[in-house]
C-alpha cells in the first residue's frame, strides 16, 4: 500500500486552514502547516509539522511534498490597506506555487472566493460569469487563480481553484451566517432581508475537507476552477427557522426587503468534479452541531 501523500496547508492559524491541517492529520496524512507565528493555544496534533513565517519568504515550505492546499490570505479584517492586501496575497501565491513546482508536488489547491465576481447582479452564478468591479480582496484571489493556471500550463501536474461562499464551522467568522448564529446563541434578535428569496451560499468546512481528500488522491490533470455551494436551496425564512430549531431556541428575527437581491450558486461543475453538494439543511445542521460540540470534538472524522 502506498504511503499517504504529504500535505502542506497554509494559513493553519486561521479557521479553514487550521481545520484542514487537523483533519488531514487525524486521517493519517503527514501535514506541514504554515502559521504567521506559533501560539501556545495552537494545539496541533501529532503528525502536524508547524512552519512559522511569512509566506512570501523563499524556502518556507519543505523541499519535498505532494500536495499544497493554499488557504492563507490577507482579508479586509486583517489588512486595512487595500494596496498592501492585494500585493501581499499575490506575492504569497506566486512564491508558494513556485515552491510547489520545485518540490515536484502533484497537486495544488487554491482556496479562492466568490469575491472574484465582484458586483453580482444575476440570479444564478456560474463559473463563466464575468467579474464586475471586484474589490482588492477579490482581485487578489483572481490573480492567484491566474498564477495557478500559469503554473499548471508550465508543468505543475494539477491545479484546482475553489471559489468558496460562506464557509462555516466551529470558529468561522466574516460571513453572515456565522455572525447570525453567534447572535442567536446570545439571545439577540436577528435582522434579515428577503425572507422568501432562495439561499444556497454555504459550505460546511467538513464537507470541503472530504472533497479535498478525494481530489488530492485522484487529482484531475491540468487546471480546473469551480464554485462550491449547497444543493436544494431554501428560503431565508426557512433557513433561519431551521437554525433556531437546531439551537432549540424560540425564533427571534425580523425581516426587511431592502438591499440587493440575493443570488444562487450553480453546483453543476462541482458535482461533475465529485463534490457531494450536501443540502442547505444538511449544511446548516452540521454547522450548528459543530458549534455546539466540546473542545475534544473539534476535529470531526
């Protein structure tokens, strides 16, 4: 039986990167995890080698590894200067993809974002949608995708860019559903918009991990880009009713009809690539369960 591939995960000090580093280690993969700095509370399990440092510095990654999962990024909440955010994210991607090629990695996965599309005015987003005025964060993700595509054209065996919507789980932040759940648990009244519009803009981080494991063990040659989202959209009214039901709390929510109309995300390409695409109901249920679990249950097998 062949050995498990050596996986490098960037941004392991953050929510998604930290989850993936722990998840792959729990399944027997040798993992090298980059962090900005080692914190006493990091708590990485055996099987994870921690690599503190700046992603833009040469030689941060091991000389040999099989897979790179690039999760790290400056965001508007971590970098207030738009120009610095853009330059930092692009230079980090450039350096990391070059190191992956030098290490003879067989696959690189870049966690991109729906932000690449900028101002979305269509009812359903597909990968073919042209971008409209993306912000610096979205532009940095688009440039990262272009760098990975170029690396795949220049000899990297497999490159995959995943345009993520709100990615949720224990410790998630900076998306509306994570903030809404936190407020609901505090007993606050939520304010939501467009109660009868449909929603599928969610990925539970455990489902992302399962998709990535399948991909890195059988990566598609060349370059691929895909959106991820849930299947079987539900209305915002039904969504929040389900959140409160999972929490076993009475509904405390008021609705407005102001603001931009929401959009759905096509899962056709993701399904063709092997993504299971759990339903919105399943994704929300998994999110709430994960948030209510104990510290000992953070990594879900």
